[in-house]
C-alpha cells in the first residue's frame, strides 16, 4: 500500500511523557493545512479541552510512508487524530478523476461498450432516484437520463436494454431513449439489491434483506436459491457458467452453479465487511468491494489482496464497474456522494 506523503502532527500542549503513534495520511497539495476541529477532545478524567490550529506538516513524498503522531503515553491526555483525505492504493492502482457532490448518492455503475459511456444509478430519495450518463473521462453527459425510479441500486445492460433494481421491481429501460419499458415485480422481496446477467439472457437479482437470489427469464421472476448458504447476498456477477455472490452474513465470496444449486465458498474477509461490488476478471479471478471502503483482488488460488482502502477518509465503495478494455475501475460512493475512476494494471 502507499500514501502520497507523510505528516507529523505538532501540538502546543506540553506532554510529560511522549510516545509515538502512527497513521497513514496525505495532503494532495503538499502544503501546511489547518484542520477544522469542530468537537472537543476528552481526557481519561473527563475534562475537555478545545484544540485549535493543529497543523499537519508534510515531510516528504514517496512510498510506504507513515505519519508520526506525538502524544502522551501517560499523564492524562490521549488523542486520536484522523486525516480526512487518507487514501491507500496498491502500486497497480492510480486515481484519474472523481465527481464529488454533483450526483445524488451514486450506487451502481455499468459500462456501455457501444457508446463508451457509463450509466450510474443514483439512490437519492424514495421516488426521485435516477440514472446518469457519464463519459469515460469523467464528464456528466446527462444527469437525469432516466428519472422516476424508487431508490435504484444494481444496474446492468443486456441486449440493448438497461435493467436496474428498485425497491419492489426490476425495471427495463430503452437504452437509446431512456424510456421505461416495463417493471417486473419481485414477489416477497425485502431489499432487492444487485443484478447480473448470464450469456443466455437470464437475469439474477440479490435480495439482501431476505437472503435470497431471484432469476428473471422470459418475464417470469422465480427464486433461484435462498437461506443461510447465501446469507445477506449483495454483489452478483456471472462468469464461466457460474453465478458469483458476495454474502455479508459471513463476509464471503461464493460460487453458485445455477443448474444444480451447488454453492461453494471461495474466500472470506473480516466479519463485519459489507460485500458490495463484484466483478470477474476471468479464469476464476475476481474483484470485490467491502462497502466500508476496501477493494480486494481474489486470485484463482483463493488468495485475497487489498488494492484500495478509503476507510479512514470515510469514502464508501459501492457497486463498482471494471472496464477491461480500458483497464479502469468506476467506483460509486453512495452516501459519500462521490464517483471515482482509477487506472489499474490488473
């Protein structure tokens, strides 16, 4: 992992005993920054002290750096500082653009190879969700290409149609005109979430609230599988004849055989991870995200490596898209209200 520069925190409060604490961080402008603290610090004895004009001092830039945080090991005061711009990237990843606070809770993204554009679902409010069209270089082409959606989440393109998941339905949309063609009700659903499509045109929809995966084929919505073996599924992806699912119940990636219903656990990460986006690289290799702010690479041997970490900056990693031909990642941040793009050497 790397961070773009390192800082030492200087405090004017005297310390009887000083220890060193570490925190990754960076300042993209490579200059001194005043941090706007809005809350008071508290010591172990219950006293409060407002701290102002605390400054990060850049030391140097490079790889594998740390931030040294002077603070007391004893004597009464302890502090925990957070650089709101922390972003950790593996050497294979480089951020190239972002759209911040110009969309409305972007949740899912899909790339359209025929136009070279990206379609993004905006979760927004109960009846005001919409789909935006974004260029591959990060320009908003049409902010509300499709409107009138109920908190849309997963989105996919199949046979020149856009399919997006809303709270009670799967919505079919004309990709060229942006017009809603049909809604397919999902019986008994609790929180339908992501969507995937296989080579035959069958759509698969996860229901994170009901621990269930539905299929949609020829207009019929049926239950493919449900229960503890796919506890709280979210991200879905079809590849190599299998359906892959990220299950938050046990923070696992699972492979499902749609024909037999057999479910195989491929990997697990830390409990509490919210398994959100999922993309196949081929040959059994996958990318997947933890909504809390981590992107992972899973190789065919079942080894998991972390590629991106935005936990400290509180930027969520929702249902992302991987554009293989462009070697790009498009990552919606949902409640972070940011859409980011990265170049990758994967």
